[in-house]
C-alpha cells in the first residue's frame, strides 16, 4: 500500500493548551468587547488569529540563538543574517527592523510623500496604514477574479496588468514605487505567478519605476509557483525565490511569517540610493544599522529560519496541513476563498451568515460565534479591517468580508485541524438562526480592528 503523507519533522518540545466552557467564553468575550484581539491567550484553545510570530522554531534555530552576538555595532549575527538574505534574494543592502511594519515605516519614510500613489495588489493593512498616514493613496490593482471566492484559478493574488498600466499612465509622476505582496494575504493568502511578476516588471520599466515585494510569505509563494506554474516543477524553492526577487528592486519583510521567528523583519534592496535614504530613518526609529530593532540572537535564528523554510519539505508539510483543513470544510460544504492559499483558510462570511446585514459585520460575527462554540480564535479580514474611507469617512464595504483561520507553522497537529473544522461546522449548521451581528461602539481612526469595541446585537 502507498504510504500516507507525514510531516517532515518530529516534535521535541510541547506546550500545554487548555479547553474552557461555553459560559466562561461568553463572559470573556463580553469583557473583551467582542474583539478577539482583546482576549487573553489562556482564554483561547486553538489560536488561529495569525500565522505571524506564532511558528515553532527548529532545534537548529534554538541552537543558533545561543550564538547571538549582542554587540551594539558590527555584530557578527548581523553579517550572518545579511549573507543569508544576499543569498536568498540577491539583494545587496540589508536593514534589519523589529518587524514588517517597521520595515514599511523606514522605507516609506524615505519614499512616500503626501500625494504619492502606490499601486499594488491588496496592500496589507499596515502597508496601507503607512501609505495613508502620509496622506498618500494605496491603489489596489488586484485582479477582479480575486473577489469571486468560489472561482478556482491558480494565481488569484495577481496584479491586473491593465489596472496597473492605467494607474501609471494617469499618475506616474506621483508613483514612488509599485508594491506586490507575495503571497497576497488580504485576498486569501493567494499566490502571485512568476509570469505576473514579469508583467509588473515590464510595466514598471516602461514608466521608469521600481518594484517592492512585500515578502512576508515569499517562500509559500515560491512553493505555489513550483507546484502550479508551468516550467517550475524541477526548480528548487531557493532558485524560484531568487528569480522572483530578480524581478524587483527591493523588499520589505515581516520575518515573523516565512522567516519562522517570533519577532523580526528587514528591508533589502539592490539600490544604494534606497539604502542610503532608508538608513536615515532606521537609526532614529529602529536602532543602529547592524541591529535595527533585532537582538543578535534573533538575527541568528532568522538566518537559519530563512534557510530552512526555503526548503521544499518544510513548505510541503505546511501547505499540506492547510489543505487538509480545507478538505474538511469541503466535506461540510463551508464556503471559503478557493483554492485554499498558503497560510490560512478565509471563510466567506457573507455566504455563510446571509441574514446578517453588512452594516452588522458578518465576518466578525462568525469569528465571535466560532470562539463561543469551541474557543477557536480566528480573525476578521473584512469590513472592520477595511477601515473607513479617509475622505468620506464611510465604512468600506466594497471588498470581501472574510473570517481568516490562520495555521501557525509547525505548531498544531491535524487533530487540531479536525477540531477547528468541526466547530465551524456546528456554527454553519445553525447559520440560519444567526440574523444579527455587532455594532461599533468605539473605534480608532486607523487600523481600528485591533482595538475596536463592539456591542453584540444578538
Ligand atoms: N505585510 C503582510 C503581507 C503581512 O501579512 C503583514 C503582517 C505585514 C506586512 C506586517 O508585518 O506584522 O511583522 O509588522 N501580517 C500579520 C497577519 C499581522 O496577521 O497577517 P508585521
């Protein structure tokens, strides 16, 4: 008989997790103002809030931690990290930062001005936040197909070349760079094809513009190119990554995802002028150039994490688990962004809670219901996260309203996936009884989803 698939690692250390009762969860949810970010982690049984900083480091990474050089300047750990980034990306200049948004802050402080227009594919909320807070515009040029959650196409995270061309034709003098997010988190962890990166490069070259890759999940993107795009099946993940980066000018990185560290990020670029410009902001915001917000030990762990997570086996194990969870939802008929992406399932809440009006935030309501059902914490990637239009101050209801269930890297087993799927099925089975959602009672002006206070209307 054919041997079944199994993980490419074994477990050396475990961390207990606790179940709770429904009454406890009702109380905790109320105390948290129906915002799952406000829960304490002990109140969560299976945490699918994010795949960011939640991965399990390997024995090699923990060993590397011990080799951290904590020198303020010229740390050897910085040079280890820099060499690994040079090797994987081909980018010469590296600035470490404490996480991805800090990389955005440092680079955008140099590049984005009031009135700038930054085209891209579904900018992540911190990316959008760092653009909009500078009185600039994040112009979404994602393909329209990404909005149809039931459509199965292999590269649903792509930039629409026609939209990008139009944006540049109209606004090129105000465009400091184009940003492509790989994988496209907001559209459902959907990959961007190499072909699409080439098209973006060609349009950028036509207008003399540079391209930044928001690379938080670049290794997962490379995995999808290898397994879905013609001509890449025999290439290694490292070869594919190098080719992806060869089509760009620089990158911002949240190392908390595909770097498999708990904290960290960086900027890398091939252009000295970007490096010189960003350096001026690294020192006041992050720290001196050879640590920029990271410990020596974390830079060591990141260097190893980048190396390990650009190996096929590690990525195959990960994507296989996400696909396993998706398969269970298929069995139960629960609609999600298809085909499943790299790091999470994005349940189409609009299609599940059809009786909850959009003004009452269906995806957030589904997230609350799932938590109350089984202590599984997901995250709304929908109308609350979309914030208000900076000009009209209206809620932005134009996008998708999704419940994201992230799978942390190397953390949970397939049995946990079964629990998540069963809990969601229980909510799904009584979806027609759920007719009311939530109302906002307090919100911040930007990135409101972290701190929003809600009232339950059901
Ligand atoms: N870019 C993308 C595509 C991201 O998904 C994130 C973070 C960032 C940038 C910012 O990085 O958190 O290190 O400052 N995403 C997390 C998430 C928070 O849950 O998807 P950061």
